[in-house]
C-alpha cells in the first residue's frame, strides 16, 4: 500500500472519530397515554379520556403535542404546590409563552390549574379553536396585559377533578382577541376574580395548557417560563388592575403613606351629583355618568403606577376611568362595598403640568363609586 493511500485512510478514520460522536443525541421522551412527572423545573401531565394523543417533552417548559379523535385531552407543563398556601402567600405568578397553535375544532390555549378549599378549576384562555369557551353569561370584563378578558363562572356536576368525580366551580378569563404568545399576569386574574366574589383557595397548580375537546390538532410550545414570588410584575399592561388587598380599609385614610398622593375630597369636583362622603372613608362619591374629580400635577417622568382606593356602594361592579392630559389611561374596578386599593401599572403619560381626572363613565343606575385617594 502506498504512503499516499495510507495517509488518506488515516485521515478518513480520524474524521469518523470526530464526526460520529458529535452526531449522537439523547432521544426526546414521547408520551402517548396518561402520564405525570417532572422534567427540569416543571411538572408535566398528559390526561385524556380516549382517543389518540402524543406529547413530546423537549426540556424544561417546552413540549409538542398532537391529538386526534379524542373526547377530552389536556397537555400541560407548569408548577404544582401542596395546597398549603394561597396565591397571595406564594407571591406574584407570571407566565411568558410562545406557541405554534394549530387546532382543528374545539380547543383552548390557556393557563390552567386547580385550587382547593374551595375546589376550583380555572382557565385563563388566550386562544381557542372553533368555539370560544365557556358559553355562559359574562360577569364582566377586566383588562390585563394589554387585552380585554371576559370573566365567567360555571359549575361542573359530578365530573372528574383532582379529588375524583365531584361537583366544583370553574373560573374563566377569556381574552376577547386571540393571541398565541406574550405575558400572562396570572395573579392579576386571581385578584380580579376575587373582586367579583369568585373566591380562590389553596393553590395546587398553574400550568401552560393545550386542551382539545372532541377535536384534532397539534401545538408546539417553543417558549415557556413561569415566575413565582415577589411583588406584582412590572410587565403588566397599562390597563392592568392590581388589588393590593388592604384589609384595614374601614379606617379612614388607612394605608396612605406615599407622599405622591392626593385625597379625592381635595380635588376639584364636577358633574351633576359629585359630592363628599364621610363613610366608609372621607372621600368623594361619583353618582352618575360624567361625575368626576380632577387636579393638576407636575410630572418629571412619563411613566407611573396609579393606585386608587375606593369601593362600590353595593355589591355591583363599579368602575372609575383614569384620564391624564385628556387621554384615557385605564379603568379601576370595584366589585363590592368593601374598600380596597387597585393599581393600573406602567401608565405612560405626558410630562410637565398634566390634568389628572377620575371619571364615572359607565353608570347604569345600579351602582355608585366611592373614592378615597389616588397615589402614584
């Protein structure tokens, strides 16, 4: 054998030694039937009643799923807890996600989970297939993460749950316009539900979920992470209402410690029925559409969080719109007569001298808004 040929053969062997090991890769885990487990930092679950399914685990929060001719199937990744803490004790829960979502028929793309005491199955739905859930009458609309969500409460009778077949409530936030990527400020939905009288219990689960019902389809979750703990996320939108749960609210002016604040009774009052009140706090009542209070404020910076303490004068939903410089900036919602603080995060507005207004614009003759102070 010539030296030249020997050299070529040696070079080929060396190439194979380098290339072949580099091509080796671990096979992804593929689930076809009901299964639970943990991959990386996240719990996963495939649940179905019947039909053909597959769920490919791609590391941490990522997965692909496929379903065909199923009754009901859920594919999800997220976090689970031991039902010893409420959502407020856990801290702020925020999901960032991106999904290539291709349903054929009835399906939901959502943050999904359960809590106990009371037993509740909940959905925060960002997209869906041919049918927009849940087919009930909305309890109202909330504004979170730059979008409007309709809120629903339904009841399931003797149906499967984390506690076996039983009767339980379902809570829903369903986005009015579909999306398949973005941020979901989960805690803000919980707070809004509780303002509407939909009580949350001890947390069991929060997971990014693809659900199919009597349908087919597939989805590829290419981005997912969930943050738990800390204060309210600064990534919430301008219209994001945030209930700080001021439980000492019956004391006049309780909780007012920030120097950047204004008592509502010290603001300029206008409108047909606007007037001062002394119960449940010293403040102002907005009794009809276009009742408002206003004041002028100098702002050196163009972004602030605005917190308004207030309540409705009964158990009906009350709303107060925030205007700065004549532009609508968001709405504060009050679900009952117990005073509380609600916050609109990251409001962009003009700098310099600005006119700030708190305005009643959606009175239907069944509620009045009581407002105490505005803080920023």
